[in-house]
């Protein structure tokens, strides 16, 4: 008894570029007269680029003050700042436990997928030396709906050729946990403040194949008893 695949979020699970996102958004926000801090930035975790921009504009009381073209330019400016900062990423930026987990999943013949809303996910994986570690990465450019909608996780499942109910999803954002639950996967949450995960861990160092395997068997037994 084991899952067909484990599907990971990228930021906060495989590596942590949250601060790089924050610095880029803070600069763009400041240019239009909005001040954001690290606390507000927590609201942007797991949210798409345009979704994040909309939240920033709402926070700053500037809803309706920018055209679609102007919003696109602001988002592009943020992305340029962020992409420039990615040059600092190396394999040493992979979060604890991940470098051991991915080969363990491969050895157990478990599919490995990525479900990240970041359009820069392929470049980030290359910088981390993990481009060949994933069997399929859902293409954020094809998305029409952001998390908590399950679209990206369903896309990852489709790309791997597996059913959602046969998969485990790993996330560090509430929107991601909600998305995993919405498509019928088993949810693993990294972080103390997450709700709805079948397994919650404090950090990625606790994320191991034996722990995921035990979770899978526990959930399958519980499902069998309810049938």
C-alpha cells in the first residue's frame, strides 16, 4: 500500500524564496505609494502574481486606479526584480530533508510532481540542481485559476497519469492545503498555523518517506473502515 505520487508545492517546501518575493513586491509597492511589511506578505503565500498584486492594491486603497496594462507592467516589474535575485540560489538553498526525500521516493517508484503557481519554477529547479528530480511540473502559464482552486494539483495529477485520490500533496500555505483537499488528495502541511492537513509538520526536516508511507496507510485504513 503506497501512493502513486507525491506532489509538492515549490516555495516553502522545496526551497524558500519567500523573502525574495517580499523584497521584489515591497519595491514595486513602494513605487506606487503602498508600504507592505513581512506580516502582510504572509497573505501572498501560494497566491499567483496577479492575485498578489490585486491584494496589494486593495491593501493600499488603490483598487480601480490602474488599467489592465498598468497592472501587467507592475507585475512584470516585480518579476524582473525577483528573477534577478534568483541568481543567488544554489543547491545549498534546498530545504532540509528534501535532498534525501526525493531519491527515496524515486527508489520506491513513487511519482514526483510539482504544483507551483510560480512561472519561474523551472528556472528555480535548475538553479537548485533539481530539474531532473521531478517527473512532471504543472505549467503555471496554463492556469486560469489560482489556489485554493485545485486546478494546478489536478494538472499535476494529469501530467503524471495518476488519480488525485491516489496522491499525497505537500504545501506550506493555507490556500495550497485547501486546494489539495478540494481535489481529494491527502494533505501534508508544513507550518504551525495550517488547518485541514491530515499531517502537519513543523518543518521539511520531518518530511520523510517512512512518515509519508505511514500516513498513507493510516488514511487508507480509515477510509476502508468508513466504507
